[in-house]
């Protein structure tokens, strides 16, 4: 698999309605003074799983929840952060729209990390 394995998109938002697309190297070197970081991952990608577990700085229990296959819609407040788990219609090619897709988002003051199927 490629180095981009699992990275659907990543953007540093400028707070003025714009943003700059980035990759793994910029994600790893990001700091809050650059703007809000938004990362969306395919949770099945090996690089995405590795980044979440080893380099994201997210609590291991939250990482595990972001990576779980079966999830139920819910929210969880952890300090000043928020975990949101939603279900949406599956619009992937060839999929049955009634097969719901779980979307998980970890929100902190300066970052948003989402994990779903690609």
C-alpha cells in the first residue's frame, strides 16, 4: 500500500473561509498556530491506523473508537473535546443505500479528525 494509505484528505483551515490541502508530512509537523487542522481518514488504511495510534496524540480509547467497525450513533464529551459518531446513507458505488455508513469525528479546539470508510 502507498504512503497515502488511509488519508482521504487533510486541510489546514485559515479561519477566513479558505484552507490549504496537506499530506502526511505536514500533518506530522502541524501546530495550532498554523490554523485549524482537519484530517479525514479511511479507517481501514494501515498508515491511517498507525498515525492515529502512534502520532496523533489522541487517547488510545478514543483511537480505538475511531477505528471500530461497528459503532452506534452517540456523542461523548471528554474534557473540552467531543467525540461524535453518526450514521449516513451509503453512497459508495454499488452499495445498498440502506447499508448505513458510520462516520466518527474527534473534535478539539484546533483540530477535527474524522474516520470512515473511503
